[in-house]
């Protein structure tokens, strides 16, 4: 048997021994099954939607009519103890309260033990009319260990003993209601609408008989909203205004005959139906989103039921003896009231969300126009600076002016300022201004281009070869966007995205082969024999593609399952090591995780050393040497302590709690210090100057650089002077001296790689230990993708090195989506890793912002890493220009081949054209935003068009919310990554200026 089977025996015993006093129901929740939404449903009787899920981090006070407000308004004393979520939802509403911190899901005992300290004395005191005790141990145990765990058995047995003691203390006029607000999945999570999440239990008991009949063989299914009108009428207060629940009429049956019981039930049904009818009438006048035809049908049912109820009451008041015909009419009328209440609830459930089609269409149009703007503007950076400012800066000012005028108009007319409407109008005005200016300058650009590049010079073959370069990646992107309209695709997206990534890379290789870029140009002999040989670089590309496919295949081992895939089994790598009972397996997995940490540190340091960025004594260099190993040690120590925390005893337990806080904070501090060093001192270049003569490094250029234009001309001279110094040393056979700058050719990439590694350590800490293997795969796959991109650019012989092709951008962002799933996530609420909110925190948080940031960083870890690392797509082909082959030639023929070596300036080529460098970064950012925006647009359109679909709240709405949050996170991190590159650029300029003064 499972650990949770048969542990609440007191409920079964009471129901069996006293069937007229207690009854067990199947309590069915409405999605979403997050705690705050369930509390709202249990007190208001309404149906919260998925839009409310964000309130789990900030539970704002419930302003609509609710059961507690009605009780307090009528002078009842409401006492509460338990989950402090109620404090935010119902401020200043309790006669007496005992709140305990509830957000730490690792804490199984604080809330429960706190309740038990006050529960029995409060019950015995009698100074209450309604006593609410919200226990959390079972819920937290599910989050921490899952339902099938020995700790769950202990918690359920504790609750069983509490209920047994509580029943003994109940008075004869007291009603005990034991309810679960939601269920849980096999992993202990909740928030969605799977059967295991929406099903809970409801037990009703009193020492006074409650029921006039024996219970059915199978427990009756009761929607959670039905509890609100039932308790309201039992306590003698009005039913909350927005409740759509159906009263549990069997609790109102008297001990008299069947006719008296039926009349009593009809009385409460009549009150309940009048309340629902009043709500539907007033709601339909304001919202106008309930179908008029169905409302009319409901009105007809209600009118006929009320009319017949009045006739039956009048018939009974005539003191006529009951007859079988009267009992039959009473039974039919009860069924009619039940039908009305259930159909009213079904109508509301189908159309509860208040859709505003006009605003929804306007939002879609705004996102579509933004995507088009990004696509069009991605071609602008090649234009002159004045054109760039005219087409981008001026429209932005127009948008700000429109927002200001609209705000002033609202202030003058004394109307409420809707920030959403104002920002939307500002965005629309700026976009119209952009497209107006862009269209107005098109003829000039076309005339200028035609004067320099005749149309006849572009051959038909060149045009055909250019089409697949854009058609293949855009086809993959459009296919993915179109498939967002299929719930089957969204459910299976974890398997489809890796397939699309592999397909795009395969199409890239196929295009290179079709263009003849993989083979050596055919000579007369090869043409005669009809054969061709492949280049050595082509084999390197194929090896890289094979490595990518291997990474894609291995990453599938870290998957999370959805409820829609019952045959799926979640990966064993998702569970923390603390859940393993086999000590040998736990040790082996721990060693594998530590090995992944060591491999990551060694790989990054080796690459930096290979590029020359690990020389000298710069702060960032010293941090890589000593800080990276220290970070790995702290993370490994935290894993060791966390995996054995359950086994520690006595005073050792206190030390474990200290270590569980100290080690994560040490990682937080080191990562923060490292990022600060990279931001303040990002240059990892070691300059060694051993020149024999003290002449100037820079050739004269109108004296000292007196303007920015002069200085931008000077920087390439400095780098070329270094090359000339190296050339003179070679000509003298190694005699003399030279100016050597180690790491200058990869200074931009080095800063990004260091920052990404620091972020990787931070995000590793927020995940379970075994997912470190997935993060190692993430970095390896990103490295392979960059090399595939660089090798493909080299083989294609692209004449525009400052432009990142579309296939590289789309494949990079597909990899980000792939590792969203390969780090144990799914676009569903039960798959959120809530444990991340308490890494480094033993007690509850004082604010909701920090846990939201930690959980967000855990959820969108792959988005963060790939967005920050996006500028590497521009930089990596320059880094891969390292002239290893030319160096070997230089040893053989130093004088004749030296000019080839001089051409390989790596990332310093970006400094030769600073305007183009800045424009290329802007172009890359716009391309990324276009791809992200298209994916978001597809999800928005799917949610709009399929808003009445059966799976909208289960599939499309969560996917839309996760995609929107991922877009925001990716956009911010993309901006941070580009800003870091620009900061490195400024630091390199300062470094060159200091070198010039020497």
C-alpha cells in the first residue's frame, strides 16, 4: 500500500458508526488549484481564472462579497488560525487570529504545531461562531517529498489524531467541516486541472443527526462553490452576492416525514435560486458576455419553478393531507431547482472570463506591428546614422508626446487614467511614425542603391541561392508559430522543439552542400572522373552537427511530464538527492554532479587560457582563477548538506540549518561580486611592452587625438603597430622585442563567457542537484551551436561579417526553448519549482518580490542564459579567426605568408568600423526580438481565437502566460547582454587610450 493509504481512519470510523451524523463527499475544485484561488472560491462561491494565479505571490484583499464579510457584518465572531495567506485576503476581519508563515514549502511543522497550540483551548473557550483552522503540513509535505513518502504518512497520522481529539471536544450544536482545498499530482504539485489536482475530500459531522437518509454507496461529488451557500444558510446570513454554488439541501432535512423534509429543502433551494437569479440579471447587464439565449432558458426554468413552489406552499398551507401526488410534485420541483442551479453554474463556467474582443484584437495588431517593425528595422543599421536616428528616435519621441497629450486629456476631462490604454496608444503612434518615415525614404534608398548596384549584376543563380537562406529558417519559425494553435503540439512541444532545431541545422548543411561550399573546387581531373573531394572544414562541420544531435538526444533525459501524457514518466534527474533512500546511488549521483561542476569550471578556464584572457592580474582574471573554483566548492557543499539534511540529528541539525543558509548566500555574494567586477573592469587583456626604443606606438595623426573621430581612427593603428612589432621580431629571427597584447582578439567574448558562467552557477544553485548535468549539456550545446555558426559562415564565404544570419538567431532561440523543457519545466503551473524560493532562506520571506525573482530565475534559466549570450552570435565568427593555420605557415614561410596573418585581427576587426559594430548589435537585438515576438504573437492569437476551446484554461492560457513572461525575461536579458558588450567596448577604448599615452 501507498504511504498515504488508510491514515485518516477516524473519518471512515465516524461515517460507518454514525451514518446519520457524518458523511464523506468527493470535493471537486475548479481550476486553477493554487491556494489563493481556492480560498477565494471557498469564501465567495465564484470561479477564479488563471489570470489570478500571479496573486499567489501577492494575495490582495478580496473586495467582492464573501462569507466572512457577511458574518462580520451580522455580528458573528470569526476566529482564524493557520496559513497567513488569509491575513492578506481578509485584513481586519477576524475576532481573533493566529497567523503563521506559510510560503516555505520545506517547513512541514511550523503552521501545524502553531495551530495545535491554540486549537483545543479556543474550542473549549466557546468565544467564537466560526473557527477556521488551515493546516499546511500535508500540502508542504507533498511539495517537498511527494505524496508517497514516509513523511506524508506521519503528517496524515498527526491530522488523524487531531481530528479524533477535536471530535471528542465538540458540542452538540457544533458542525465540523473537514475539507481539502485541492489535491496533488504524483509529484506533490498542484495548480492545474488534472483529476488528481481538482479532487479532494469533504467530511461533514455533528453530534446531532444531520441526515434523514443513509449515505449512498459511492461518495457524492460536490463542487467546492457549493459549500458557500450551505454554510451561509446554516449560519443564518445572506448568501454572498457573486456565489453560483448550489446549496447542499440534504443538510436541511428535518426529522419529520418526507413531505416536511422536502418542503424544508425547497425553502433553501428557493432562497439559493433567487440569489443566483439576481446575480445573473445584474451581471448580464454589466458584462454582457453571457449568451442571451441561454440566459432566457435559465429565466424560464427559474420562473416556472418559483411559480410552482408558490402553488405547492399554498396547497400545504390549506392543511390538506399529503398524498403521493404531492410527494411526486415536490420531488420534481426539487429536481427543477437543482437543474436551474447546475445549468446556471455551467453557463458561468463556460463564459466566466470577461473577454473584450476589441481590445484583444488591438493587442494582437500591436504585437504584429511591433514584429514587423523589428523585421524592417533590422535592415536599417547599414544606413547612415542620420537615417537611423530619423527612423527610430523621432518615432519614439512622437509616441511619448502622444502619451503625454492623452494623459493631459484624461486629467482635463477628470477621467481615470488607464495606463494600459495610454501605453498602447503611445506604441501605436510611434509605430505609425516609424513606418511613415521608413516608407517616405524608400524611394531615395532605392535610387541610391540602383545607382551603385545594377540589377543586371545579380544573376538568377544568385537570387535562387539567396532564397533558401531566408526561406528555411523562416519556414521553421512559421511552422512553430502555426502549431501553437494545436493543443497536441503544445502538449508535445518538449519533443517537437529539439526536432525543429535539428531540422534547421540539417537544412543549413544541405544548403551549403547544394551551393558547393562543402567540396573543393573541381579541377579538370575531377571533372573528368566525375568526383569531388570534401574540404577539411566540411568534416569539422559534420562532426559539430553530430555533437549537436547527441546533445539534443541526451537533453531529452531531463524531461517533466504533463497530465495529458499518462504514459509519460518524469525523469529521475528532477528529484533532489535528499529523496533517494539508496545511499550508494545518492553518492554516485552526487559525484556525477560535482564532476559536472568541475567540468564546467575547467572548460571555461581552458578556453580563456587558450584565447589569452587568463594572463595578467586584472580583477576579473583573478576572480576566474580563484573565484570560479570557490563557487564550485560552495555549490558542492550546499548539495552535500541539502542531500543529507533529513539524516542529521541533535545539535548537528542546527549546524545543517546554518549551512543551508550560509552556502547559498556565499554563492550569491560571490556571483554578485564577480558580475560587478566584469561590469567595472571587463578588459581581460595583458599587455607586454619590451620595445628597445621608446618611440610612440601610434603613428602621428594630426597630433594627439582631439576628438572621438580622431580617436576611433587611432585604435586600429595601435593594433596594427602591434602586428608590425611582431613582424619586425620575426624578420630579426626572434631578436629584439615586441608589443604583445594577450587576449585582445577575444576581449568581448571573454567578458560574456565569464558573465554567463557566473549566471550559470547562480541558476545551478536554484535547481535540484542532478540538473547540473542538464546545465553542462546546455553550455556544451551552446558552444557547439556557436562553432557551427562560425564554421558555416567561413564555408559560405559571407561578404557581410557584421550581419548575423537568420538561421543562427532562430536556432539559438530554439535551443533556449529546448532547455526550458530540459531543465525540468513545462508551461503549466504544477511544474513550477517552488523550492527555488527558499534556497538560502530557512524561514519565510518578509517580501514577495524576492521569492518571485528566485522562482522566475529558476523557471526561465535557459531564457536568461541564451538571451545574455546572444551577442556571441556576432562575436564568435571573429573569435574563430584565430590564425592557427597561418601560424604554422609562418614558421615555414614567415616573410611570404605574414600578410595573411595580419588579416586575422579577430574581434579587433569590430574596432575598425565602430559604427557598423554598434549597428550590428542593434540588428542582432532586433532579429531576436522579432523571433520572440512572433512566438508570443502566435500564443496570443491562439488564446484569442480559441478562447472558447475546451482546453483553453488547461493548455492555451498557461502557454500564453509562460510565453509572455519568457518574452519579458528574454528581452531584459538581451538588453543586459548587449549593454555588457557596449561596456566592454568603452573599457577597450579606455585601455587603448592608456596604451597610447605610454
